[in-house]
């Protein structure tokens, strides 16, 4: 079993998709050992607790990037993480964490990378930018995390249609339902299967 740690910052619907997939037997080679949030009081923490997964909060606010990174590294090491999943994690990881876990950190991004990605493109902003540009197809991407924001090798992608009258909120929901909540658990299951020793 690979030990999986999930990093979150908000509502945690992608975390829920992972927990549901695990409960349904779809991730037989991985176990969720901890959920770490960069914000206290977020609903993702309740989702984890309800599924019986240990939680930790490392507040990003009020810390320097170095302090945050050191605290996160300590928590990841204590968890003996084999795979780290960024699921709505709104902080760019520091290079010490990235260097320590090559090809062991994956992220879900709500667009078809290399469109609408990189620094400043997160959450609803991604869908606002897609609508502003007028793209007719968008989607989601699961990729490895390297030192370039949203720049690591792509693992999975799924396209989603943009429809007339879409608002950023409506488009976000469709991208989550049709793409993110499917490709993220599938990618985790596949990596765990391939790396299971
Ligand atoms: C998701 O759409 C996720 O892809 C996006 O934020 C949302 C989090 O929702 N992540 C990013 O934009 C990261 N760059 P969730 O907390 O309900 O999973």
C-alpha cells in the first residue's frame, strides 16, 4: 500500500472524490494517511475526519514561505508519504519540498494545461480566463509537480465543453463533475498500482 497524503485549502470536493473512490474499492493499492490543510476551519477537514483520515493544519497565513515549507516538510516526513496529492491546494510549493519528492507530488488543475495555468491561475480565476478568451472546450489536467507552477509532466486530461451562457461558477461545476472528480481518483489509483511494492 502506498501512503497517500492529500494537501487542501478549501471545500475539498476533489478530496471527497478520492475518499469516495477509496471507499468504493477503486484505489486498492493506496491508503489515505493524512489530510493537511493550509487553512483552518475549511470543509475539507470535516470530509477527512468523517472518513476517518487524520488531519493537520499548517496555516499559510502569518508564516514566511520558509517557515511554511519547513513545517510542511516535517509533517510529510512524519506521515512517511509515498504520494502527495494537491487537491485544491492554493499555495505554490517551495523547492525544498519539490526536490524531496520527485514524481511523487501530483496536482489537479481545472483547465487543459498548457492553457490557463501557472502563477495566478487558480480556482474560479481559471474559468473566468477561459470564458474571457472564448474557448469552446476546456477541461482538467492531472500532472506531476515540479519547480515550474503547473509545469510538470501531464498524467491525465479530460476535455469539457463550454456552453453558451456559462458563468465561471457554472463552468467550474461542470469541469469538476465531468473531469476533475473522475481523472484525479483514476490517476491516483494508476500510480499506486504501478508503484505498489
Ligand atoms: C478545483 O477546481 C481545483 O482544480 C482547483 O481549485 C478547486 C478546488 O476545489 N485548483 C487549482 O486551481 C490549483 N491551481 P475543491 O477544494 O472543492 O477540490
